[in-house]
DNA sequence: AGCACGCCGACT
DNA sequence: GTCGGCGTGCTC
C-alpha cells in the first residue's frame, strides 16, 4: 500500500505542511510526485500537489485522494526541490511556491453548490422547491441572492440538502476534431459509386479525400472545403468510412505571423572573445555565472543566439529571460527567426489559455527554448544547458508579491543543479553583479564597441532652473524645442521620454496649498482626465474632481505634475504641425495596442513618440535621431537607496535609443539637478566612474552590495497596534542577531497608510547572519494567532528592491 | 483559508 | 430558556 504526501491549496501557516492520503487501489501505480490531485480536506475538497510517495504513514485516520488532475506530473522532481528551497529562501508558503511555478490556468477555483439529498422535492420548504425543478443541484452563490442562509441551514440540518464542494479548473486544453479516412484511397473511389445517388454531399466529401489524396483533415476545414454540413460527415462516420479523432491543439499567439529565417552573423573580435569561454562551459557541462557587460548596440543578442545554438546542438534546452516591457515583437522575432518552432514565448500579453499552451509545449518537450519574463525561469525543462538573463539590472526580475523571489537567484540555483552556465547581460549591470565579477565570483565578459562602430550619441544636459530664470516656464527647454523643430524639418523622428515614477499629477489648491489625498491611504490622489476623476493608485479609490478647494473654498484648485496627456497637449501648442503618438497605460491598455502604436511609429506615421518607461527598452527605429528626457531627476528623490543607480540605468538605456543606424543621434536630458553624478556620468557613458562613486556611497551607508537587507513591514488598522508590534519585533531581532548587524526602526513606511491600514517597518542590514531565516520564522510564529484573528499583517521581504 | 465547536450576552 | 455573537482549534 502506498500513500501520498500532499501540499494542500490553503495558504496559511497552520496548513503549510504535507498531509498524507491513501491512494485508491486503481491508482496505486499511477500516482507520482509532482501531480496535482483533488483531496478531501475537512468538509471540503481542494487541490493539492503530491510531493512524495511513501509506504507508511504515521497518521491513522487517512482519507483517500478523490481525483487525479494530471497523468504526467506538472512538477518535475527538480521543481519540487526548487519549491522547498524557494519556501525557505523567501519565507513563503509551500503552496505559493508551487503555484508560482505553473501557469495560472492550472490553479484551481472553488465553488459551492447545494445538492438535493431526497428524491421527494416536496419535503423541502416551498420557497426552495422551484430551484430544484431542472436538476438536483443549484449554485450556492445564486441561491444566496434570493433565499436566506438560515433557511438553507435548516434544510441541511434536516438532511434534505447538502453542500457540495466543487473544484474547477480555469483554462483547459483546446481541442479540435480531426476527420480521418478509414479506408484506402482506392476503396474510397469505389465507395463513391456504391453510395446511394441521393447522398450527394457524402459523395462530395469522399471525393474531397480522393482528389486531394489526403488522410485526414480538421473538421472545420473540411466543412468549408467540401462545402457540407457536419450531418453528412456524421453519416459517413457512422458507416465506418470515416472516423473522428480529438486532437489537442495550441492556441498559437504568433500563428499568422511569418518569421523570416535569420542566419548567424559573423562575430567581431570582442564577441568572439566573449563567446569562447561560454561555449567552453556549455560543452564541458560545468556551472558558472557570466556577467556580460556590453554597451547598447554591442551585439549581446547575437552572442546569446549563437551560444543557444550550441546548447541546442548538444541536445539540451535553454531559458532566456527578458524584462516584461522589452518582450516586444522585435525581440520575439529575433529568437523565432533563428530557432523557429523550437521556441516557446511566455509573457503577460498572452491570455491564460495561450500561456498554458506555451507551457504545455515545454512540458511535452516540443520546444527546446523558452523566451519569457520572470516566471519563465520555472520552465519545466529537465535537461537545461544554459540560462540567459538579459537586462540583468531590471528590477522586474524580482517578484513584488509572495513568493518574493529574484529570478537571478532561481536561475543560479537551477543552473547549479543542471551543471550549466548562467549569463547575465546588461549595459548597466547592477552594482551587486559587477562587484561579484570584480571578485571573480562571476566571470566578466566585456563588449565595449558597438557593432556598427558608431560612437554613442552626444548627450546635452539642460539645466531647467536656468530655463526658469530666463523666463521659460514650460516643460520644454528652448534647446529641446529647437532640436525637435529641426527633426520635423528634416523628416527625422524623435522620442520623448517622461519619467513618471513618483511624479504623477496631483491636485493642489493654489491659494492654500492643500493637496487632495486618498481617504484610505496617505498618498495624494492622481488626476485622470477621463471623466475628471481622481484616483488612488494604491487602493483604487475614486472621486470626482472638486470645483472648489475643500479646505478654503478657493476656486484656484487644479492639477499639477506632468502626465503624458498633459505633455502631449503642451507639445501640440508649441509644435502644432507635429504628429505625436502617445504611449502610456491609457493608450496601450488593450491587447496588441502597444504593438500597433510602435508599428505606426516605425512606418513613420508620426514624428514624435511620447511615452513612459515602456519606450525606454529595446526600441530600434532607424530614423530616430533625437531622444529627449523631460525630467531626469524625478526618480532621484524617491525613498530608495537604488535611486541613483536606477536613474543612471534609465538615462543610459534611453540614450541608446538614438542614432542606432546610419544617422547620428542626439540626446537631451532636462533636469533640475544637472550636477548630480548619476546624470553627469550617464551623459558621459561612464559606467566605471559611476560604479566607483556609487559603491563608495553604499559602503558608507551600509547598503548592498556591502550589506544584505531584509525589510519587515507591519500593518494593522490601528496605529498603536502597529507601533507596539514593530517595537516588539525590533527588540526581539536586536537580541538575536550578530553584533555587526544593523537594525533600523521602527519607523513609519514611506507610504504610512494603505487601504486604511497603518504601516510601520524595520530594516535589517547584515553581512553574515546564519540564523536570520530561523529568527524571522520565529517572529511570524509568535504573531501567528494575531495575524489570523486580529487582522495583523507582517510582510517580510528578503533583499527588497525598494523600501516602499 | 474555511468551518465546526463552544462559551457568553440579549431576546422571544 | 434559545439565538447568535465571534474566539479557538483543526483540517491527513
């Protein structure tokens, strides 16, 4: 007799362990670790993951697995192990770790229904009787709307009704019907004559098979091609001449796109030097981490492509991670063009079903390469030959919700197991990675020249304070307008970049200075042109834009700050004849809208592309010769120790968008702090100096990479509770950490209240702290009751990206 | 997370 | 005396 250890789908501290189940006789040999099952849990039924098969169980009153959801495990043994590791590393629940590895379609949904337990409907209360006219089950949600719960409860007590717990799958395999011939072509030709003459349509169908000499065809195609209805097809099937088969098909998001085969390019000297050690590790089957530091346009991608080719030739698989926002069609094209149908693509633009299908291709070993965003790092490959993380510095590789993992850490963990290399690529590596390469923990591969030998575009820093002094109160400097006009005249294109983070349009009274804030969060509301609404970006609260100031009744209340809409309006005023494409969340909301706008810009249907973060990455248009950054320093003032680093990265990234082809490019950076080193050094493309300068600061302030961080955020509706809990935590930490570890706090979070919950935090800065995870676990355990009963929340982020 | 069980106050 | 509030503890 075998038993299954199951991790159940209940994300709670008390259930964060395996539960044992009997395996029914008929599945004894079938159930293996990594399969999803449905199990009884208390009174209900829920989904779970089998993580182990055992011959004994300590527990006496075992229940049996009620259903199998997979016949092939969806988690490989490696992924089960990885899940355990993730759980410890990020202090998340086991179930959350497993769920993070799978496409959303495989997560269960739960529903409750009421079932009739008697044959005689009239035993029920009259009011309930009509609901069971068409069957003996009714959806509970539906019933709740019209009937009181009490009445239902009574009926359950009397044994007339029962609650049925249902587990539903979200997405599923898409299938089509295939019609096959059941006879030889020769026999079919004979059959045409044998069929009754009035069976015209049937004859037509058979002729279609014989004249085209085909064995099978999709039903929907056959109906069109042979111009018939499925009644005739059914008739032939029942006669045994044809047969029907169900076939799983993939929703292919790229099916009507043609990818021209691209050939490998000749590598230049630098690229050759970079790829050699990489190829060596690939062929020798050893684990290593490479940092490929290559300036924009230095041809990193070609190095990726050729090393992947090597991996695939060795019969192994590869994962390429790309930041969500640069997973553009251009990017996909490069991989599909080289490797065709061997590639699966995973990103958030796909529907749940499409993601599931791409994932299935990986599981069934139909592809050898995955290109995708963060979660693609969990691709269920079993024979990994290499993992590439492009734009390694991107903060989106860190998941900001549980499990708070960093894709880079997962990549290195998996690569160690598979004895294969990890390649981290960037033009502006994170300080962490570059520091590791200096210590030779990562092997540094450097690409200093651009492939086309062009120098980087000239960058001009414009001091906006000067502009203000000389009477220019607009958001465009004289120089920027001049250069934009110049491009318009020459028929060249420009890109304007608005860095909006931490600088959205808030509403302020000009008389008393009152700023309208969210009633539930301590943050100012954002003005939305659409319907004159004020919106909170944290809790979704909405209200109407007032006509007068709520404080002083002044009419001089208006919105400040710079949204893309506002910039567009202003721009049209200054350059009335320019054609502008605006790209932001509003214009790219719909699926495919993003791509359409870019195509239009590429076709030169506009002169100026205006947008936020999303246009900073990977765009490559030959006629763009001017890039303008409207406000370079907004991000600098966020409460974030990485603010300078992010600013440097962004400016470097954006500058790389200009003059990528024959035409030379120019960059304008507008700022109120032109002397800031991250702006100065970005304009000189001087990563090394930036690195040295920033490292010194990090050292002085005890930040990464000199120290590791852990951020604990406590939240509760009452501020006194929050403060006292955080205080207790800090005291406990102080008693349990090493001497050189620093503990900051308790302090209010940068956003002190979200959704009516007060937030306090404490930051742990440590170098070596062997037992930190254990200590943090103890803290959670200590507050466990309060967390489940008293609405208390403690969030722990190990190596947080920001302090928010 | 759900859900049952169980112990106290305010009503028919 | 009963209904129903939510604190406590369990789920293989």
